[in-house]
């Protein structure tokens, strides 16, 4: 994910699987912290997700974030379940 600051209160990340832009709403305090700590780094954000009609992430109300260093990037196992839709027939 790439960090792209927009203005106070939100920023955009690029989702690593689809490379689609996802809006992240947050407090000004979180925005300032991320601008200082995560510029041009990979981040993981968690929170309430809004999805588009196809079930892809559209926006996240950021509850927590984690800045990743190059040595600790997520592994495939960490990504399992990201697109879980509740459909028991989807594998």
C-alpha cells in the first residue's frame, strides 16, 4: 500500500491485491502521525470497512494502523480472509 495524503481527516492507500485506491478516514492526530511515520512506506489499517457493490473495499474508518518495515511485510497467510463475504460456497 502506498500512502497518499489528501487533506485533514483522510488519506488514500492503494490496496495491495487490486491496486485500487481506498479512502481512509481518520482524526487529524492520526493523519499527522502517519505523515511523519509512514511516508512512502507500507501500512496496514484496520477499522470499519465500506464496500462497493462487488464487495471490494471502498473506504475504511481507521481504528488502528501499523507501519510495516521491509523485513516484516505481510505473508500470504496474513492476507487470507481479507475478502471474506460470508458466502460459504466461496472456497
